[in-house]
């Protein structure tokens, strides 16, 4: 005693009749394009933005500026000269020479013509004063007059020379301080000059970076085009599948329901069916 009870349901989804020609035409056209490799076409257009005329003009100016001031030319030559001179330009070297002379030179009372003139006038004034005093005392031309004049002149000269020596010592000390500071400044100047020589190449670096940027963008665009061409076959397949999936809800479908298949369930089902028949016949055999 066995058996099965199945319920089968079939569903058919048909497109709108007026749409069928459109679907057939669309699928046929898509298939033809796919076979020709034209369903998806790679974009091979150049998308790199070129330099503007103003940009190329500015680049040319920067390049000319850099070339005119590098390699020993223009600013780089002057800066190299400063480095070669210990950090000083020509005018500074002249001033530094004077400072060195003042800092290292020996004391010479006759080295300053202006001082010598003032000193001589003071000595003459002292001599004249001594002469006037001797004349007033009636001793002009005497030994007393001569001694007094010599003493006065000598005192004036000695006082002035001592003052000049002290001034020279002050100038010498100041010059030594200036010389030390000049050495420090020279080191700083050399560093600045070296940095300035590097900065002179900045315009050329700017132009080079701009050219490298353009080349990089061009290369990336070429890579993009190559990738699109390489991916075109796969993209065509995917596009064709996408077109085909648009008709996925059309056509026929079948659904099957499986009922109880064991003997006990069948007997019970038959008894229920027989009971229904008896009731419908009035309950008589």
C-alpha cells in the first residue's frame, strides 16, 4: 500500500505582445554588437590638460632666469666669490682690511697726519706762551726762557701723545672686537651665500617639476587607455549578460508541490474521503 500525491503548478509570463518585437530586436542588435566587439568601446581619447600659453611663457622665463644665475653665471658667480673670500664682498673686504690694520698694527705717533698737525699747533702755542711770559719778565732769550719754553712744549706734547696712545688703545680694542664679529659674520655670510647658490636653481627645479607632472599625467592616461582596451572583451561579455538579464522575468516557470507519501497517511486520507461519500449518500449501503 503506497503511493504519492503531487500537485504541479505551471506559470507562464509572457511579455506584452507589442513589446516582443522590440525585445527580439534589442537582443539581436546587442548580440551583433558583441560579436563585432563593439558593445562596449574603450575610451581612447586623450584626457591630459596641456599647458596654457601663459604657463609655457612663465616656464620659459623661469628657465632663462635659472640658467643666467647658475653655473658660475650672474648671482651664482657673485655668491661663489663671497664664499671664496671668506664670506665677504669686495667692499666688505676693504673695510675688513682697515679693521685688521687697526687691530694688529703697532702704535705710531706720526701715522695720523691730522693728529700731527694738531700736535704741532699745540706745541707752537705753548712755545709762544712761554716766550710771552719771558718777554713780560724781561727774560726773553735767556736760559730761563729757553728752559721754560722747552718744558711747556714737552708737557703739551707728552700729554697729547699719551692721550693719543690711549685713543689708539681704545681703537685697537674696538677693532679686535669688530674683527671677531666680522669672522662670525663671515661664517654666516658663507652659509647664506651657499643657500643662495642652491636657491638659484629653484626656477629650473620648478620647470622640471612641471614637465615631470605633465609627463606623469600623460603616462597615466596612456595606462588608462591600455587598461580599457585590455578590459574591453570582458566588459563586452558583462554588458551582453546585462542585456540578457533584462528579459529574465519573461518566459515560463513550473512549481510542483509534493504531498504525503507514507501508507498510514494514505489510509487516513482514503477513510476521510469515504466518509464524505457516505454522508453524501444518506449513510446507507
